[in-house]
């Protein structure tokens, strides 16, 4: 078995939709980024890439490449999952935490889990997403952006 860790942050900006875990969240601000800036999906991509020792999301989908401009990050996640399968691994579970002072995300967590599990073709019981605030401290606490952390555990096919 192998574990991987992912971290990402995107700043809030006006005039863009807020997409988290593949779910559109109603809010006055969105996240800035080359893709749809889905910070949670990016952290999960990095956790999976880390687990299979394939670098990071920037290596596979450079933000200088116009083909990724505005792309839905769930498409990137699907590609990462395909790469993982091709390398002979399958996912055991993912645990992730979103740090956002606002908006309140609790009502959207189960939809995010469903979306992520769907993209990864795995049962929802293997995907966990949590949301917390930064208690007003630091840049997430000041509502300047959103942070996401994720860990993934994968297993090599045919092990044990
Ligand atoms: Mg990112």
C-alpha cells in the first residue's frame, strides 16, 4: 500500500463561480485559477499522484497550457485516476479537509462526496470530505481564499 498527500490553495475573486468537489456552491465570489480552480479536487489529484509517485498536478496539467484553461477539474481527476489504474494501483480511500471561513459548506459535503466517488468509480463510503473554518486566523480566516488538504491510500493490484 502507498499513501499520498495533497495540498492546494486558491484566492477568492469576483466574477467566477465557486466550484468545490465538482459541485457549484452559491456564493458571491469564486476562486481564481487557470482551470475551474476547484481547490479540493486539486488537492485530491495531488494526493493520488503522490501515492503513485507521479509528481504533482502542475507537472501533468501545466497552467501555462491553454488546453486546461477553464477546464473542469473533475476531468483532470478522472485522468489522474486512469493513470493510477494504468500504473497498476487501485484506490482504497481518500480523506480531505476544506478550510474556508465562508461560505458554509456543510450542506454540500454529501454532494461533493458523491461527485468525487462517481469520478473515481468507487463507493461513497471510501471518500470522506470535511469542512472547517480557520477560526478567523490567517488568510483563510480573513476570507481571502480556500485551502484544501487530502490524503489518499492506494494499493498495488495483486498485492496480498
Ligand atoms: Mg490548484
